[in-house]
């Protein structure tokens, strides 16, 4: 299970501590992610707005509905019969 808070912490090479990427504060690997989140809230207010800006501003591209092209390849029924007798 991954917590969103873990994005802001990096695990030490020995996998025993986690370090806050923002201030370097170390926590035991056993520290509940809730506590990590509290650290972020207390020490780094607005941390969640400082990054991941790109994810919230997705440009809205109107989906142009592609018209179904008339792919029923009917043979053109234009068959001028020039042999019709003119009135
Ligand atoms: Zn910190």
C-alpha cells in the first residue's frame, strides 16, 4: 500500500528510516504514514500544492466526434442510359 505522503519521503538505503525530502527530518520506517502526513501539514503547509501542479491543470480538449464516414461502398447508381428515346 502506498500513501500519498510517501511521495514526500525517501526511504534510506538501509530501509530503516524515511527522510522528509523537504527538510531532511528522519523517521523510523515503522512510523505511521499518518504521522508523516502530520509532519507535512505542520512543517510544510501547502506542500501538496507546491508539487503536482501539472496534474490538476489538464487542458480540456474538446473531443471532436469523428463523423462516421459513409464507408458503405455503394456503387454509384448513376447510370445514364443514353439509349432512352427522347420524347
Ligand atoms: Zn519535513
